[in-house]
């Protein structure tokens, strides 16, 4: 597998920084100046990357193409919608240049093999594959030819449909994102359990979450479920006309969202169970040890009636209580004293 420092495996080290992508998508409304403004807004929210879409309706839509149900709220014709919302390769290049100048990675979603050829000319850091194309083998194959990390959303797909896609993502050093393709997604339908299912099914894969809910804390909950990549839509106005604005966050909301994500990382800590340094005093003072109930002479064979357990944890630990029974005292022990290994003969 290609090693990529952008994405860690949550199964190995949850404490590493979660990678957050601001999905600008088509929320620029086809206006490059607005696209640039959104890149600048994203830079102030704490995200790691911005994502755009590269498409040409002529390459994407057949004569039978129709709008998705959620798009009917603001659109009437799918070709007209996409034609209005697209920006060209030169405009995407300007967005990439600004993103890099602001310290952000630049991510692009191609929707056809022809689009892959277009973005080859751009300084793309990561290639994103949209959920409907998780099963689009020609597009996955073309994207792999760019030799960039591939991140694949998986909305509408079942686990058994994702084995091919996971191979492309893993070989590229990319990730797979649990996703619900509903815009917006009610919090009750966020399906964060899919993150854990994908981690179990693809144990060596970086798994993330593409979030379409209106909640500022869903990303943090996704981190707790094991996500190491988070994607969230960014808009200038959630009430604006267009297919994705209502499922997006404005800059202030996204900044709060990112803050919750990184707080969740800190709260989770590493995936391990160990004694923290500042727990050691509590461990010593509050654990209990084997303790004499009465004065016991040297040579006495210990029974349960001779012993109890009391604080602190500096003697023979309570977990070894049964091990002490039947042992002989090497020296006298007074009532209410803890027992130590040197008090036992043999």
C-alpha cells in the first residue's frame, strides 16, 4: 500500500490529526470570484483542504438524465443546472493557487474520464470520487492514473459493492468515507455505525465520514466512531438557491464544527488502554491490597478468615488475594497492616 501522511489509520493511532475537507463543490454558483471567496473563508475555519468539482454536462449526462429528488426544490432541468454551476479549468487553477497560498490542500472530484484528463493539468493534491461513482470502474481506473491519493464516498453503496473501490483507495494511500446521500441528512439518519462496519470490513483502510447533516457535532461523533477524514460542505449562505446550500455550513458554523472535531480527537486519545502518568497517584492511594485482620505470628498459614483488603495499593494487590491463601508468613504481621511479598515464605 502507498504510504500517505495525509491519512492515518484510526485503528492504529486515533490521536493523529483528523483531516478535514471543506466541500465547496458547486456552492460558488458558477462564479469564480465567489469560489475564491469561499476558499478564503475556508482558510479561516481550521480545515485542511478545499474541494471542488470538475464536470462538463456534455460528458456526464445522457438523453435520459434527470434531476435527483432533492434537486427539484430549486431546479427544473439537470443539464441547465450543471451548465450554470460549472467552472472551467483555468478558474479551478486560480482556486488551487489560492488554496495552496493559504496552506490548504486542493481536492477535485471528476465525474467522467474526460474530466480526469482535464484535472491532470491542475495542481491537485487529492482526487475525490463521489458516492454514485464508487462503482464506476472506468472512472476509478482513470483517477488511479493520476497517482494521487483517492478518497471515495460510499453513499447508496452496500459493503459488498465496495471491494473494487477499496482497492483503488488503498493502493493510492487514500480513504473511504461513510456517507448518506441525502441532502440534508437528518441527524437521526446519519448512520455513523457505518464507519465501524467499514473499519471492520476494511481493517487496513483509512475510513472517514462525508457529513450532510445540519449538526455541528456530527463530525465529532464520527471521530469517536473511528473516522480519520471528515468532509463537510461550505457555503456563503445556507438559504441561497442551489442544490447543496441547505446541506452546507456557513463559515462560522464550519469553524465551530472543526473545533468540535479536533476536540473529539483530543478527548479520544490514542486507541490503547494504559495508565496515564497523572493517574499513578490515584492508582497507588485508591487501589486496595491484602491486609491482616488480626495479629498474625511468623509461621502462620494464611486463611481467608485472617485477611481482608484495604487501601492503599502498595501491598500485595487485591487481585492476588486467592494466591495468598495457604501461604506461610515468614514474619509476624500486626492487625490492619498490608501484606507484602517479603512477608511470605518460599
